[in-house]
């Protein structure tokens, strides 16, 4: 039998074995059965269980998580996997992001992109902060810090602050990384890649820039480039647990099980420390 046993999966995703078995019984996962009868889980199962655990950590009850995942499985086109979309808990709602499309899987309500995020969110800070103005003596780092503070309440203004940081310092690597992340979150993958690449070129030791390049490459199905960039990130910072995890999945998908297991063990070791 090949695959990952219940205890191994529980350790990797931070659930108890009974919790893992409860998800297995829902039909959401695709484990094979061994003797006694034991479950043997796939990498696909691991990814889905990590999503479920992340939702539970955001205080979404396990029963609701299972119900939402079942509903979402019915909403996706045939052949589309639950692991190919991003599922998050935002306030009291569960939200699915798939490219430029965002919706609530429980109500099936689509979230529309508004030109003015202040109107979309009704956030009073965003309504007041209509533009980012430069105080006297403003620096690139000052605009960068302003962008970080604005992200949660006024994302459009955050974009503008990061852009102004880059006007003052085109090689501000962190501004490129944060601007790229916002572009990637909004489905603008080429723009995100351009920013991440600029960050890497400005600061060759920027591990997060290389990790983010890999994540875009993976989305674009340029898997060999993704693997190379994840490895570059780990050469700079071996503590990036998520890079080990993504490399494990990519190697498993290529049939390189020994390599996949090596990275999975590194991932497990890192998450146990935190």
C-alpha cells in the first residue's frame, strides 16, 4: 500500500486522528483502504485537509467546513478540484477565490469588484482616505510603511502608497513584493511576476521574492521553474516550511516519491517546532 497513514496525516496538518478519519468518511477525500482496514491518504488529501484545518483555526466549526466543502465540490466545473481554488474565512463568511472570480459557496453569491473599495466595503477609513498625499520630506520607506498600514482598510490606497514608494526608490524590494502580492491576489499574475522579479533583482538575498516567483510559476503551470525558484528560496532561508511543502507536492506530481518524502519530512520537522 502507498500513501500516508492516518497518524502521519494528523501530524502534518495539525488534526487528531479521529478528526482525519471523520473527514475521510465524508467522501471529500480519496484515501485507499489497507488491512484492518487502515486509510492511506494522497497528497491531494493532505492539501484539502490543510485547507479545512485553516478554516477551523479561523473559528469555523468542523461540521460547517465539511458542509461548505461538499457544496463547493458541486459548484466547481467537472474535473476541477477543490485544491485548485483558494478558500478563506473572511469575518463570518467563507469565501472562494478562483482567478478573478470570488463567491460565497454557501449562498453562491458572487462578490463584484467595485471601482471604489470604500463603496464596496463601507469602511469609514477608506471613505476618508481618498488619496495618498506626500508629506514634506516623504521617503520610499515612509510610503512603504504607509502602504502596510492601509492594506487592511483601504487596499486601493495601499497600492498607491507602494507605487509612490517605488517612484522614490525603484529598487525597494519589499514594496515590489507587497505590490506583487496584491496583484497576485487580484489575479494579475504577470504584473505580480514582474514585481517579484524586480524585488529579486534588487535584493538577490530576498527569499520571499523567490518564493512568490515560484508560487506564480506554479499557478501558470510552469512547474520546473516553480521547483527551481522554491529551491532558490530555501537556499536563502531553509526555514520556509511552505516552500518544503510545495516542493513535496510538485515532486509527488512528477512521480518523484523519494524527493517528495524528503521535503515532506522537512516540512513536518519545521511545523512541529512552531
